[in-house]
């Protein structure tokens, strides 16, 4: 983080699953976190199922705790996320909503959550992962019930909620994977940005998740050209969830580590080369022991900057070299 900031980035950050898991009391882990990272993204604490477990019953305890830790560490926070297909509460997914009623649910969730956390958030991922690889909207309770309008309304409500509390500086982001290289999905994001602006609705930035596979990481040219196309559209960009996983064991051979280091270097470098409007780089956890990868992709892992005994890997030094 110190290096990244000295090179004009706002941060080199990490996701963290605080509180409620082993991380919260693991002092060795927290020490590495505090020393190396200047931004923290809550891996779970602010998601719908935790913040509004039952309709109009809000619980911000975990999110507040996360922010307390981040502020203690002088780390900024990308708040994550408001409207997504996953990790929803049962009352959302198990009800047969009219479009009007679900729009009210979405509006209430956005207003209450955004206004509670207020300017403690640097930014919000307002809509998360809305698109399929061909650039069309993915099926979700939001899209299936409300149609495309849900996307535009989500940003409108976030903007209005912030304006109401005088916190207009909190940035509004769209966050997704598969938009790190040129293609129909990245094009669709640009199209949605244009449509938001045509409707007079604010969007400030695009989060490029960057969940990559060792040896299959998009080239510097591809990663750079997509970032530039967003920046040309007057958007900030950020790498928001970088990790580079091994698609199969073993995870710790010398050759594998070298390739992984190259892949991290390429990705971090693309943000440096893109200039100041690539505002920062966030890894989706820095520690193999706490990575989301093994539980999501069976048999895969070793994706992070530190191994499962908290030793820095070549990827760590390559990232430091890249910034
Ligand atoms: C993941 C978390 O890391 C896991 O702990 C959770 O079980 C599932 O979600 N894209 C996103 C993140 O935008 O919210 C996801 O986080 C990883 C993929």
C-alpha cells in the first residue's frame, strides 16, 4: 500500500471476512493486513442477507464492526454490495413479488443501508455481477421481476439516498468479472453507463474483479485496453477482487509460483499503466488459508499473495515491483 500510494494510487487493498470468522481473532493475520493494505472490502459483512435478514429488519452490526477495524487500520472501505443475485435473504427470493413491490424492497434496502454507513464508505458497489458473458442481463429475482429498469433504479436510489444525507462524495460503482478483457460484456457495461447518463443518473466507476487462473490471465494489452475504454468514458476504474488461482494441485511448485507472480505483475501493472484513473488495486483476500477459492471451485486454490502459513509468495514481491 505504501508503494502504491507513492505511485499515485489511492490504495493497495484487500477483501477481508471480518467479523464472524477465524480472521477476526487471528492476530498474525491482522498484523499482515494492517501492515500491507490501505483499503478493505467486506467479503460478506454488508451483503443483503446480513444487513436485512428479514423484510425491513436491518442489522448493521457486522458492517459497523468491519468499518471500525478498517478505520483503526487507516484503511478506506469499498462498501460491497447493494443489489446482487447471490447472498440474498429468503424473504426476497421466496416471495412472488409484483414489480412494484420488489422495487420498493430494493429502494428501502438501498436507502437504509447507504444512509446508515454514510460517508464511512469510499464507494458502493451498487449493482454487482448483473451481466452474462454475452452482455445480456443475467436471470435474477431483480431482473426477472422488474426488468432492466432495476439496474437504472438502483443507481438512482443510491444517488438520492446519498444526496439526502449530503454525502454526494461517496462514489457509485458497477462491479463485475469477465470485463477485464475487451468483448461483449465490457461493451455492455459501457452501454449501460451511457443509458444511466442519458437518464441523468450518476455512476462514477467500474470495478474489474479480476479473478484469474494461473497461466490464463488476460494479457497486459487486453487488461489495459479495457481499462482505457472505461476511462475514456470518464469513469474511474479499480481492480476490486484480484486473485490468481491454480486450477488444480499442486499449488506450491517453483514453476507455478513463478507463473503466478507473472500473472499478478501483469494485472497490477495494467492499473499502473492505465494512469491515475485506475485508482487502486484490491486483492480478494491475501492469505490462502482464508481464500474463497477452495469452497467455490472444487480442487482449486493457492490463489493469494501469502500461502496458508502466511509466508509471502513470489506473487507478493512481483506485485510490489509492479506498483
Ligand atoms: C464471496 C465471498 O468471498 C465468500 O465468502 C462468499 O461465501 C461468497 O462470496 N464476486 C463477488 C464477491 O463480488 O462478493 C464474492 O465473494 C466473490 C465473487
